[in-house]
């Protein structure tokens, strides 16, 4: 069971950032390597924002949830 460690505001920010990064390569002529990196960061930001869990935050012991939010788990 995964405990959420990404707060609501940060989750919204990650979703917006992820969608923005995913929209960049089709709008501009990026080299293949830059497109791959941009899509990778965009997907990670989007997924962590949606599920509310960031493995990096877990590794460093960071939790941006309020006490009420962090007790909820995702499936």
C-alpha cells in the first residue's frame, strides 16, 4: 500500500507542469534526445501528480501532504 506524500497544491502543479512538458515537443522542433528527455520528465511529473506519490520524496523523507491527506492511500 502506497501512502501519499504529494500534497494537493503540489499535485496540481505537477499535473500542469507535466501537461506543459508533454505539449512542448509537438509545438517545436526538438532534437530526438531533447524530445525523449522532455517526454520523460513530463510523464513522471504527470503520473506523480495524479497518484499523489513521489518515490524521490519517499527516498528523502519529504512529505508535502497535510496530516489529513497523508493517511489516505492510493490503489
